[in-house]
């Protein structure tokens, strides 16, 4: 009797091999990862072509079919990722504004002086214009057209950042670090000067008789804009 109990106990602790189940789980995870990577790459490709098309043709002049053709996918496949043209347009503008605002969020750093913060701010704004000219144009065209589709999102997203930046200027003025200015309109001027190097780059290239703005053009723009802003604030460069 004891012998039988021992043998039963020994049998009870024997575990079944789990290799097949583990391998199956790993294979499923790998497949899921590959599918997610593929989806991400295709979504990025669709967005890249959407930005170009919206910048060149505007919202009304761009169709889902034309974006799908440029991206090398069927219209039905594109609509699987983005349910409609408005949804795709909203996503493009969301991405544009998120990047733009991320580069605006720098003036509240108390560890740096105003001249350094403003120089970095202007550099980032110009870098956005240089690296993402089509994205900047899509945003500009939406605004020039009256922001009929994206106006509420602009208010919701931009105003909090603008208020933070205005607060930074007011703090510097109260500490005597800069001259008294209207910070709202100074920021509007910085936006206009930096964004024009994307939005009106075609005009600049026509006047300069060249195909594309060069690194030297952006360096010259940066120096001039920084000098103008610091002079307006009575800060030595």
C-alpha cells in the first residue's frame, strides 16, 4: 500500500512539457509585432503622402483616391487606416501641431536666461520650417482658409502654450531682464518670420533664383531674427 502511494505521488508531480505552448505563444507574439510594425510603416507612408498632397492641392483639391495612389495602396486599404478624408486631414494637422507645440514649450525654463531661451525658440521654429515645409504649409492653408475644419483644435491646443509663453515674458519684464513689450504680438511676429521660410519658400526661391532654400539661408534668417528680437527686448546679443 505505501509503495502504491509513493508511485502515485511521483506521478502527480510529473509536469507535462510546455514547449509547444511556449513556442506557440512566442510565435503569436512575433506575428503580432510584425503586423504592428507593418501597420505602423504603412500608416506613416500614407500620412507622408497625405501631407504632400494637402500642401500642394489643399483640402478641397485632394482626394482619398489620389493619396492612396501616391502611397501605393488601394483606396479601400487606406480607408481601413483612416475612415474618411476629414479623419486623415485631422490626423495630419494633429501631427503638425503636436510637433510645432513641442518645440514651443521651452520658454519657461528658469535655469536659462531669456536670450538663450529665445535663441533656442527661434532655432526650433526655423528648424521645423526647414525639416517640415509641407506640414507647415498644410497648417498655413487651413488657417488662411478660415480654419473652418480645424479652428476649435487650434484654440484648444495653441492657447495654453501661448499663455505659458506670455507668462514667461511677463516674468522677465517684472525682473527687469527685458524691455517692456507686448508679448502676444512679439510671439505673433516670431511665428510669422520663422514660418514664412516654409509657407512662402516658393516666393523666396523665385526671388533668389534658386530651387531650394539652403542651410546658409536658414543661418542668415536665424541671425537676423534673433538680432531683431533681442534688440526689441533691449538684450545684448
